[in-house]
């Protein structure tokens, strides 16, 4: 039985709520205090947009809980990854991760700046050996560590939902991770298999104080839900998030494949949800909505432009795709739609809490 904690949170008590979620899910039974512990921060946009990236209170609450329960401060570190279209350095400031990290005096690393090593998985892979025939490389500093994933509860145009499993996509794959989008579900399963081999312990705390619906991970409708989801089985955590969204976990390929390969459980009958009643908190998400940009991406990965994928996304002309994405998301969508949604979010209780955190300066 995989245990997943589902906890209601309020802006006034959220740090204690994070601790309660972690302890209800028995995190101390799954992490090794003597090992280094990476806090895998999610930055899906360099802007602050609700439900998009790790919240400052999520990061704050996890660090406080680990320190209170005896995890040595020098062994904790925040782990960031940038992408070809998102600056993690800008994102950690905009999302107010920097002051949280600085307040607790822990290290913060950007994975593109550290040494990467070739890794040969022991577990049979579904796709990564074909995507990267010259070999798979992973950050050396993550080998032998605990990892606490810090995703948000949101939909995604490629994977239906994001969560604990998708959060490893940035941490364990280098900048050319977009090569994996055509086989994204199989990639997430391979990454979980690798994590099972290289990490001392795995845990996830997913923030659903804001939740995102529609064409995530950026251009989403946002709702305040005030929930936290935590657990040591990434498959069970994500299956619980799917059920909260009114979705069938087995209809999401990466969850079904991970379950079938014994990497975790997506079966509700084998998941013990503790804390709140899941059925009382359930809503209906709409993950299949697309934007102009995501329709174009899907045409390249799975549609009529599939035969041009390598030419468009793996050659000297590839920067056109990065520029197109930045133009659509940062110049058009954020300014036409996003700013107004951010203003509305800031008027609510969770938005006001965000404004109470100091702005990052470095």
C-alpha cells in the first residue's frame, strides 16, 4: 500500500500544513538523513504565474520541516534547471525562491553548471537509449542523494498532468531534453527507473494551493484550491493528483506504463490516501485544450509535420522554435492574457501571501 497525504492548507498555516502532509505520508521512513538531500524546484516560466512553478511557501515549508526533523543544514541544497525557453535564474527570483533559500542558509545549484556523467541504467529502458544513442548523461551531484520533488498541481499539453514524475524531466536530462517530447510518456517512465537506481530516497510535495487547468504548464486558467499532496511513491502521488482532477490515472500513459513496470502504483485500491477525503475535493480538469503554440508543437511531434521533426528541432535552424515559443508565451500570451490573471490572483488570499515574501535579489 502506497501512502499519499492529502491535506487542506490555509495561507495562515501553510508552513505547518506542509509539515503535516510530509509526516502523514511518512517521509522520514523514505529519506536518509545522512545523505545529501536535493530539493528539486520546478520553474516552468521565468515569470510568476500562479500554479506554474514551485511556490515560496512550499519550498519554505519543506526546508523548515527537514531542518526541524534533524536533516543537517549543509546536506540540503536547492536544484534548478533551465530550459531553452525558460531562464531558471530569472524564474528563481520572480518566484521568490532566492530569499527562502538565503533565509535558511542552504546551497542552491543550477544543474547546467555542474558536472554531468554518463550513466548506464540497469533497468531496461523504453526510449532514452534510442533518443540518446551516444549515451545518457545525468548530473553527478544527484547520484547517491535523496530527492524531494516540489511540483505544482497543473495540467500539461503533452503529459495531461504534471507532478512528481514530470519534475524529474528537468533534473535528470540536459538541455536537449526537448528531443524526448515525441516519446514523453516513455521518457518519464525511464527517468523514474533511473531515479530508483541512483537516489537514496524519493519524496514529493505537490502544491495545489493554486491549481492550473487547460493548456499547461503556462497558459492556464487558475483556481485557488488550498491543497497539498505528498508521498514517497511518485506514481501514486501523480495518480492521486489525476483522480483529484477527475481523470482516470490509467488513461494517462506514463502512469499506466510505470504501474505496469512495477515502478509504483496507479491503482487507487493500493493507495492509502490519508488526511482529507479525496472525493470531497475532486474537480473536473480539461487538459486537452491547446494554444496556437501547443497545436504547432503537437503537429511536429505527432502530426503532419512529424517527418520534419529532426530538421526543425535538431539542426542549425532549431533556434527558430525557441524564438517562436518565447515570442508567443512571453510577448503575446503573457501580456494579452497572463498579466490580468496575475492581477486577479494577487487579490486573493494566496496571492496576498505571495506578496508577503520578499523579492529575490540574486
